[in-house]
């Protein structure tokens, strides 16, 4: 991809300097403004295209004033109608940007500066009268602290009372903040710092106190968050309120600054509740986290090699049978990349294992070896690192080439694209293959091999998985010049015979928005329209036409309309007031969301909400044409308290749900109506009372249903009042192992805490699972009264026995009906051919599948296949819209007919799009990492990411707001999306369109891959971040610098600039080369340090109250963190230079700032530039700075 950046300057020395470096080409830009013009080509070209069309390039211009401040951004032709998108900026008299305007569509198609942009944006029809900007009120000081912040929209505008408000204080005696002190004492015998705990009360004025009041706040303490920060910038208390009662989460650190304890709100006596309710962490003498304990779970340990890589974690049961004791092993190559993993059976303690690692002085890493075997399996690697024997192999990763067992050998062009691999060109740094074992009781070497082939731009043009049954799934993708997929071809076979061919084709607008997606089964099959999309001027999807063989979209099965509010939040799917729209197919489904407006207050219960919570949802289907709705009521912690059901012509609450919680969010009471949708009365279906373990207060022990209704939750109590035995039991990892209500007497788990066997009373009734080593389900075997039936999951293709059931599409799934054969054995003839029938899904804002529909292949009539409507916590409504249609073969023809027990719907992906497992009355949703019971609104296992939500019980579902959230999949390192950028105060000003940000992100990803390829330090750091339980998000930004901040959930936001103009310094030589890769190292160092507790968030100094001691603490903390990150950066630079990086030097000094105490009357401090020398003989001391020699045979300049 070629990017040409042009600069026009006036009164801007920095930009003038850049002009000397870059070609000056300007066409039509305003001649009295400084600007940067960027052209990103979408088609190959050997020279600059002077006036590219919209399908040839994306052009944008950023205008600046004489002080270098952004005035306006114009992106040519990127609106839905081909007009230019403009973002205006204004500053107050002090140069502060108090208003941040939304982008709007001008009536121009050029890149010229618009003098009246601030007026035009206010008068833009979509924004008129709606206040299209965010606004801030800052305190009157040089610190410019935000006191109020309003969002776009009249309802949220400044002065509406619905702003976010922030107060900055210090603690008082009335706050009663407890001072917990953790003292770490070295235990040499165990190689760990033991921790003791003391408590007191903080004196007044010792903590910074920040009060944030959300948009729903009116007065008092409710709807506020109080955060107390100590002088080292560490969060020690986060306090929230519900009904005026405080909910405190304490964070306790040892004398070295390591996080030692977290006390969730339910903790009232830490000394006696540490092991049952608190988070505990222990470290070794290298400040490495070596042991941790989560609430309700046994102690876990980590063992490191001398390169500080985690080699062993435990304790872990056997992946093969769920029994035994052992640990999980990870082995690395010389670049710190994990090359294979396994399970080691051992009863040794962590200290013994660590001692063994400490005594190893060589052979830390594995290398490729032809014929190398581990666990009697040829994997093509050595086995010289700990442990050298006894390990059961689980997974293998391959990088850089295809010289490994069973790797591909054919590298012919794929869809006309050259594979990036030959004798001299190899995909260095890329993962080329993976082998994942399928652990089973036999401990056989069954597994699945996957590999990827790349083009010269590192794009995956083929991915292939050879499944454990001997079949395969191959996906070949065709890309255009800019990286968009033009089409993909999927070939699938269950066991190596009977291949299925699928082709997905895509077309795009000039703005690179997908406008058509078609799907074809069989090389000679008839393409089906999956989606024909239309967008409004602002680029939002407003129409989607689905279904049918008319690829123009003129006669779709459904035309789906979308509307949004000014903030971009979804408001409506189709028109809830009328399902019949002239000239279009009758709508089968409509859905509506209210936020800050309420249509039915239900006698004052339901109120407008301004913080993003949903106040009402409405739905309507053509099957009965009745508008139904839920109104939602929340407590002051945004937890759902009541869902009030209404329908047209009725005021009775047929499907109400009401919930109460303890301080940790555990449900204490849950009531439901249901089973009857009449106009005159509601039936109580559930009245549940929850009882918890007296010490492990997050673990549910018993649920009693006082409703005497057999629907909904099924209680094993004989009379609804008494139940002498506990319903639930748990293992040492907090997994539920029995449920008396469902008749579950045993659940056995694997090393990933996934169930491998669920027994209902006896072995004659059980469910057994097979997973690959990464935890992906590949088989479910259901035995009912001794009769087994199996379900197989192969890359989305789902089978019952050996018969294909369905496979997914972007808009639903394809249902398969097998052929019928006749004739004698060996002379079979096809009586009725196999049939592929498309099913389309309507989904709501949470991804819940609400209605499925398809075309009857016999009558050619559109029919509803199934409806699903849910209580907020996921239980399905009954009594109305409960029938279904299914594809059935009758009279040698496949048609859609009313369902019956012998013709069930095999597609069971429903709530949140997850699979509902109803076999043997299990009634769990499978979310991949855990199983969820919608009848009681709880998980059956501890959250693998529990530390991200340490103020809640690890069994809580979606922080008890299932109307707004779905369960996250838990990516650790993720790349920021356009939605993330729009929510970021700084980046939303830098980028005017999704396309512009995607291009910046693509450029950063390219440099990221190069850095990972050529720097083992960077690779190790980002691998550590990727393995963390918290989420680390990487953002691209236009500036030349970077910034890393810790998030509330314990992760980081890593911002890396892609602009030119940064400098390296070595002996006075300045390279003036863009050093994105070096920034990746520097900001990665910050993120890694924050993740490991080595770097706290730096608290800004108060200019009016700061004292010399505060200044010293600030400067020392700033220097320590920047020296650490700069050291990591130089390690990365050294490796990049050694591997051939040009125009890059070591960083000999780092320019920063320091605070100087002046004692002035208005500002007691000022900030000055300072320099940290980095390449002196002994630049790092014993206080935690790393020491490492920069091994550079030749420094290239």
C-alpha cells in the first residue's frame, strides 16, 4: 500500500521541516491554511495519481492554525452519498478545546477548508437542535481538570443536569478509609514472600479522593464512584453506593508496591475471610507473581525459568480423565515464542519445581529438529528444556516455515495469489502451523493440525484444519490491493469423503463499506443473497435486504431497517408500530430500544436513563402481531432489579422478573411470572430463595422455590418449604460438581475447568465431552437410558452421528437434509437428492436469536421457523409463540412443516447466540469457557477472568445487567476498534472516519509484526500481555509519541503513534526516522510494568497545594518508570539493529519533564524539561531497574 502525505505550511517550523523531507503535491487546498494531505491508495500504481477517484484512493486533509492546533479534518467522498465528511474544531481564549464536534456531511465533494463548518455542523439535518458535540467545563487552573463533561445529544447537553461530574478532594475522617498494611517477609525455605496483614484508619488528607457522578446522579451518594489514591498513585479504595449503603473494594500493597490483597465489598473481616472471599497474591525475590488465590478456589502457582518465562502452572488435573495431580508446561524457542505445551504428572510443590528450574544453567529453549519426538509423537522439536521427559503433549506451534511433520508441500498460487514461501522467501515471524491434541480417556495421540499460507503482505490466503476424524476444512481467500476479501472458498469434509463446497462473495462501495454478500453451496449451486446493505450519509447501516436468489435485492425475503440516536446507539429494528411497509415484504419481526425516553412508566416504576442503561425494549412478530415490552428498573450499581412485562391491551405483568443481590452481586432472591400470557391475571412461576456457604459466601448451596409451580426452576424440595440437603457441591477449583435439583450426581472437569462428564444418577444417563487442548468442543456424547447419540463440532459444521445437521452463515445457517437412496446393495440409486436450505435469523442488540425464518422449498412461501423471547437473565418465555417449523422430508420432498417430537429443531443456538444444552434436563447454555443456568441466573464455574471484575462474585452473570452486557470472550491483547476510538477523548479528534483509523491501524499492525519478528524482547513482552487475565488494547494514533494507561479492569490502553518526525540520539546524531517499532518496545515496557505492579499510575500534582515532598515523589516515580520503559526500548532497538534495521540507533538520552517547586502564590510548581542519560556505564541501580548489555557488533546510523 502506498501512502503519500503532502504538507502545506505557513508559520509552522515543524511542518516546514517535514516538507523538506517529503514530496510537495497540493491540489485545490486552501492557500491560507496549514495542512497535511494524506492519500491512501486502494489500487496499485507506479506513480502518484493526481486526481484519484473514490475507488482508487482515500484522500483526507487536516488543517492547522499557526500554533499547530488542528482546526478541521476533511475526508473526501467518504459519506454514504459520496460527499465529503468534515470534523470541525474550536478553541477558547486559553487554547483549550472545550467542545468536540461530531463529524458531519458537507455538500462538497472536495478537500477545501470550510469557513463556516461550525455553523454547518449545527444546522446539519441529522443534528439540528440535537447538540452535536461533547462539552467540558474545566477548573480555572493550569491543571485544566475536568469538572463536568456532557455527551452529544440534547438530553445530555451541558446544563441538562445529565452530565458526568467530577469532584477532586482529599480524604476526611468521615470517609473512614481503612489503612491496610501488608508486610512481606522472605521465606527462604519456600522461596516466597509470606504476607501478614495489619489494619488502621487513614489520617485526614493522606489520600487523593475523586468522586465521579454518572449521568443518572441527582443528589447524595447514589450513582457515584469514589476513588482513593495514595501518594504513590495507587488505588487503595473504590467505593460505590446502593441505596446509600457503601460497597467498598480495597486494594492492599506490600512495602515493595506489589498488590497483595483485594477485598471485595462482601468482606467485613479480612483476617478471617482471606481464604474464602479475598484475592491473594505472593511474590518471589525477583518480584515475580508466583502464587495467587481467587475467592472459592485453591491456591495456584507459577514456576519460572531464568529468563523469567512462566514454564509451569498448577495445580492441574489430567486433561485426559480429570483425575490426578500435575501441572501445565510451556516450552519456548529462542525468541520466547511458546512452541509446545503439555501436562506433567507430579505431586511436587511449587518451591521444589522452582528449585529444579533455578539449578538449570543452560538449555532454556527448544529448537527445530527433524524427527524430534515428545511423548512418542513426532513434533519436529528438541526436548532439552525442563522437563526433558514424562510430559504428556498437548499442543505444538510452528513458525517461520513449513519444515515440520505433515506440513503442506504444495505452494502453488491460491486464487491467483502467490504464496509467500520458497527457498529464499519465508514467512518469518508468522505462525505457520498448530497441532492440538484431543485428550481422551485412551490418551491416544489424536489431534488436529492446522496451517496457514500467506501472501507477500502477510495476509492469510489459505487456512486449513485437518480434523481428528481425518477430514478437513479449507478456507481460501482472495484479497484486493487494500486488503478487503473479495471472495472466500470453503471446502469441508467430515472424514475425507463427500466434500462440501461453499463460496462467499463480497462487493463494496467506494467507501469500502460492504454492500453485498452472497453465498453459494456447490460449485454449480445457485447463489443466495445473504445481505444487500444500504448506509446513511454518516456511514451507518440503515437497510439490510436478506434472502432469495435475486442478487439485486429487489425481491428479498426480508427488508430490515435500522435507526439510531445521535450517539450512534441502536434505536429500532424495523418499525414497531407497523410490520407492513408499502412496496416491501411484510416484516416478520420488529424491535425497539428506549434509553432516555420512557413510553410506559408502569405507575412510575420505569424512569428515563442517561448512562447507557436501557429503560425499555419492545418487540413484535407477525405470528400474533402484538406489541410486547419490558420496562427495566436498576439499583444504584446498575444491577437489574425488575423487568416489568407489558403488552398491548393488558396491564398485567405476565413475564415479570425481579431480583435482589448481596454486596458481591450474588442473587439472594429471584421471582418470575410466566406460563400464561392472558389479559386479566399473571401466574407466579418462580419465587426463589438462595442460600450460600457460610464461609465461602459466593458459592450457592441451595435454592428453594416457594411458588409451588413446576415450570421455570425445578426444585427437588418435597414440599417447597424444606430441603434438608444442600443442592450444590463444588471442587477445589470452585466448579459445581453436583446439582440435586437436576439429578446431577457427578461432574468431572479437565485441566481447563471444562466438564468432560456429567452423570445423572448412573452411567446409563450421562453427557460426555471431548475438547481440543485449547478448550474448543469437538464432540458431545449423550447416553440416555443406555442408548448413546453423538454430536460432532467441526469448524462450524455440526453433525449428529455421521449426518450433517447444519453449518453457519453470516445471517443464520444452512440446514442440511440428506439424500434418500434406493435399490440393492452396491446398486443404490438416489430417490431424493440431498437438500440445502437457508435459514435467516433476526437478532436483537445482544445477539439473542429472536426469530428464524426461511423459504418453504415446495410452496415457495416465507415461513417463521422459530421464535424465542427471553426473560432478561435468559430463560425462555413459554405459552405464546412456542410452536416451530422444521425441514422435513415427506412424499420425497423437503418442505417446512409444523414441528413435532420426531422432527425437532437441531439448531439450538439461541440466547446470546450460544448453544442451549437441554439433553437429560441439563438446560445450560455453553459459552465456551463456562456453562450458564438461565433458571437461576448464575454460572456454574468461576470466571477465568475473575480478576477483571474483583468487586463482584466470580459466579455473577454479566455484572447483573443482562439487558446491556453479554459475556465477553476474554481477549487479552486486542486491537482497538473504531468504536473504541470514538469513545476516546483524544483519538476521536484525530480520526474523522472508520476508514481513516483502519488505515492507521493497518500501518501499525505491519510494524508490530516486524517488531515481533525481529525482537525477542518485544515478542516476550507482548506474549506476557497476551497471557494476562486482563485485556490490553492497542490503539494507533496520528502523533509521533506514545502513551500507556492502566484501565479500571486491570488492563492497559496502549497508544502508539504512526507519525514521522521522532528522533533518536547517539553521539549527537539525529536520524529523524519514523521509529514506530521503537515505540512499540517503549510502550510495551510501560504496559508490562503496569501489569506486573512495577509501575503505578502517576498522579498529577496539584499546582496550588503541592509541597516539596510531593514534587520529589513525583519526579522519582516519573524517572523510574521512564528509565524502565526506555531500557526495554533499547533492548528492542538493539535486537532490531542486529537484525538489519536501518536508520535506527540506541537511545542515549530520554527527554522528559520534571516538576520544580517554586512556592508561588498561584502555582507552587512549574514543569521543566529534563534529560535522563541512558547509555552510561552503570545507568541502572538495584531498585528494580533491569540490567542488560546491549550487544551491538556494529551500530548502523
